[in-house]
């Protein structure tokens, strides 16, 4: 077994903390916090049904907290089965009376308006997202919000061109779509669900995640500003019981779900006895394959981005590093050094690389699986960074000497934890990458294009990034194979999920 | 001395991994013509036969998918050639199975063979029709390729002994999937004949596996099998809910009949195709 390189073998580089304590301390970053007040949140929110917010007092309420400090950000309504039914009824009425009679060209203009409004309120949305989710402001500002706007902009253009999308001469909408989204990219997932559904002519009932409902409620305000007809989009906040009520509601024609494979499986079982359409975007255990000819500096940044982006709360995260044996020691040594330099802390600070874990429950799961990793014999390296006292935090962690049978190589951790495995030949890399029930995403790093394509052809994954990782674009279909789900979001392919084809 | 020659009858067997075994269970069941005449003792496939067929299909899938689309097209076209040369035999058995006139049976066979040719022509078009490049906002070459789901279990139409079989089986196969097929329980013989023809059409062993037997016994095994990626429920409309429930255990792709004409659309082709999207950096 290879010996693991501990941190103190890195003599040439100073960590941030060493730097701060040395005479070069003046080179340390000063805090650069974004202002939380930009969020302009109300203290409490009702449901968004039929174009208006309901009275918060008429529902049970629950709090959405900032995972970085456990303070309450806002109080939101818990939608009951009756509330969900009202939302579905509103969506049905809007479908029958308005939206199905609105031309594609008009639908397009509503979507363009929404895209523009998101751009106009981008800074506010980024702050809300970071407060509610715990992700670094750099990511919500540069990734989540711009991509959400881009998604509406992209699908807007499809609304009056559906007959050219390759699904026959007269593709029809499905009706009312029930959409359940996760907490890792709250606004972006809302955009991924709503934009294609509306472009295709459906009306929607959206259920945001329990821990991150707020950006969707700001989006509801944006829909009002866009003067989207009442009932075309309804937003019901709540816990799993709200999602269940939506899935079981007989007025829903289609369910689109993004979340864990475990929940996706149960949704598929429940929908099996109905005529509802279903698309699922579920978990993953993405392999990031590094060949020995790859440019090492880019590789290190790519691996780091692949697993620590969004605290590893990414279904397509590159959580299994497969590195060619000849360079394994060097890659590991450099990764350990790089992880030590990641800035973990206040998500509102523009210099922060890794923010807060989204919830206490998720933190418990990450801790549990990491403990299992140690017990099963993997070598653990965890960044020595100081963690805030309040809030949910997990220091970036790398496990070396991981075997394929280890749980940290098989189970989706959904946190900032990387498992490192090695391979000798391309065949072995492909076999190991495919040795999972998941099939969402993989990375391949090599300067040799023919080998990259050879590997890409053999990987059982819906998305393959070559010499990059965690890239998203509204024109690019995203989604999984096998137990990572079915259906695509993004691109021309993403329309299929909302058309009767 | 009589002029009458005693004909040599055929034992109707399974097709698993390119071989024609009887059921490992040793069981068989009597198949009668539409008019009630004895046609033969057909192998009564067992759960073990189904599992063996899935193993064969899984092993064959990499090879079948790895073949060029041109090659897969030629293999499918070869099947049409084989079927054409045995069309009278197929027609005779369609008549026996479905009780239609000899003339109607010829029409059924002609349509089925033409359908094989149609699918033969699809193999190298799918990627162009269903894939493409995506203009992402960044320095990347991004393309989407349709790829096979993997192993597909097909419960074929119980009534259409030949036409239904051709459509349900060749759609996933032409897209690069391998299949385990449950033939029509009461009318299995045309499917068995077509299975024999695949053995002389250069199909790699295991690409098409055909099991005859009781749908109610074998369909749940396929629906619940964890190494099956897709499930076509055309031949089990009554049990569709229950089978779809089993299929959800491993997040299978499920094609359910919904009364619309599947044969005229590309739904069958799309049902067992995945989209794989590759991003590659562009730079000097």
C-alpha cells in the first residue's frame, strides 16, 4: 500500500494560516463581505398560488435558517394537502383557460421578461441564495443566478419553435407539471424546471426544498412583476409531506423530481400505478479520471472544483478521483496542499471558497460516512482550517487508499469529501468508473484527444467533462443513466420531458 | 407401400446466448393453433432461463454497442434477407397462430420484413437525428450522443405474433441495446422462427434472447431484475401497474402502452436511448 503524504511533507508552500502568522501577514486577505441587507427579505411568506401570496397567518409556519450561523432568515408556510390541491386547481384552470391558448410567441416573451428580471435583481437573489443555502457568494453570484437567467432566456426562444425541435410536427404540452426541487441549487433548479415546462406550454406547481425556499419566493415576486398570468406558476413551500401531496394529487399530469436516488425510487413506485409522466434527476458518484499526460496544474484545480464546488452538494460531483498510478503520489501531495489553501468560512465573504453545509441532517450524514471511511481503512486527510463555532461546517477532506468496496467509494456523500483510487490502464479506469449503480457524470483528464474520446465512449454517464468539470449551460442536456434517473434538462432534449411525444 | 412421407417436426426451443436450449427446467407447454389444432410442445421457460438470458444480454451489450452503426445496420438487413427467404414458412405460422387467411398472413409477413428493413436503415441515423452539438457559452466543444440504455426486457404483444415482435424487439436492438424477449404466450412460434433466423444473420450471440413460457411467471422476474435497464410492457397491459412498480426498484426506463400507435412514432426508439453529453475544452 502506498504511504500517504501528510501535510508536513509540504515544505515549500505556506498555508494561509502560516502566512497570516508570519512577517508576510500583510499579504493575507482582508474580509470582503457582501451586505446581507441587500436581500430585503420579508419576515414571513405565504404560499404563491394563483398569482398572489396567501396570508402567512393562515398556514402552519416553519423557519428557514442560515446554515452559516443558525439564525432565522425568514418564516415560510407549510403547505398542506389542501393547499397543494388549491395550487393544482389553479394551475389546471390557468392551463385550460389561459396558457394553452397563449401562442408560443407570447409565452416566449413572458420567459424573456423573467430572464431579464432575474438579471435585474441578480445581486439581491445571490445574497438571498447564500443566506438561505450557505453557499459562497462567489458561486451564487457567478454561477447560480446568471445560469438561472440564461436558462429562461434559452427556453424562451423555444416556445414558438417547438415544431422544429425534432419531436414531430405538432408537439403538445402535457398539462399540469408538479416539480420538486432540491436544496443544493435552489433558484437554478427552479429555473431548470420552470423554463422548459412553460416554454412547452405547461402550467406548474413548484415545491422548493424545505431548507431553501426563499429564492423561489423571490422568483414568485419576479413572476408577478413579469405579469405572468395567475396560476401559470404556483409555488408551495413545505417539507416532504407537501411533496408527497403533490406527487399523489390526481390533477397533476407530470412529475419532475430532482433529489436523492432513494426518494426518486419511491416516487417512481408511487407514480407506477398512475398515468403520470415522470422524469428523475437523482444521485451520482462521479468518477474523475486523470491520466498521467494531463497538465497537472489544471488537473489539481479541476479536481478541487469537481468535489469542493458548492461544498460538494452537487449530484454530479467528481467524488471519486481515479488517478493513474504513475502520478498518484504527486497528485495526492498537491491536492493535500491545495485543500489546505481553500478558504472555508463566511459564505457572504467574496473570498470564501467553501461555505456552510446546508443542514444539520446533511452534516450528520457527511460525518457518519467519513467516520465509516476511516473505520474501513482509508487514509484521511482533513484541512486544518478553523471552522466557525456556530452553523454547520465540515472541513474539506480527502481519503486516500480507498478500495472500490469501501462505502466512501460507493455511497453518495453529498459533501466536501473526495475518495482517491488509482488505476494503471484505460480499460481499468473505465471498469472502475462504471462500477457503480449511478451514471450521472464523469471527468476525463488527458492531453490525448483520441484517448479521451475512447474513454468517453465507454463511460456510462449522462455528462462527461473532458479537461474540465462541473460546467453547466442551458443549451447542454444534463441528466443521468441507470439509477441516476431518466430524462434530460437543458438543450433541445430538455423539451421532451414536457411534451407529449 | 404408402406414398405418404411422415414429416419431420421441429422442437421449439428457447434462444439464449446464440444457442437453442430447451428450458433448463425440462418443462414444456402445449401450443395450439387459433383453430385449436396441436402445434407443438414449446419450451416453458423458467426464472433461471430468464436470468441466464439477462447474463447473456449483458455480456453481449458492450460488443453490440461497440460495433459500428453501419455494421449493426447490415446485420439487421441480413435478418430481413433471411426472413424473405423463409417468408412462406413465416406466413404459414402466422395463419396458424392468428387464424388469419393465407393472403392476410402474406401481408403481415411483408409488413414485418419491410419493418426490419426500416430499422436496418435507422442504425446510422439515430445519432444524427437525436444527437447534435450544443452551443455552450464558453470555450468548449459540446456534443450530445444518443447511447443505448443497455439490456432491455421486452414483453411482446400477445396477439400480433410477428408484427408486434418485430417492432418491439428491433427498436431497442437497432439503437444498440440487447434484449431478453418474452414471446407471446399463446402465439410464440413465429417469434421462435424469427429467432432462428437471427442465428444466421450475424447477430453476436446474446443480442437477441427469446424466452417462451408463461408471461405471468416470467415478466415479474424481468421487471425486478437489477441488471435490466429498460422494460417494454406492451404485452402485459393488465399487469402493467404491478410490473412498473417492480421496475421502479432499480429506476428502469419503462415503456407503457397508452393506446396510441407506437409503430408510427419514434417513441419505441427513444424509449431505450440515453443522451450522453461530452464537454471538451477548446484551446491552443
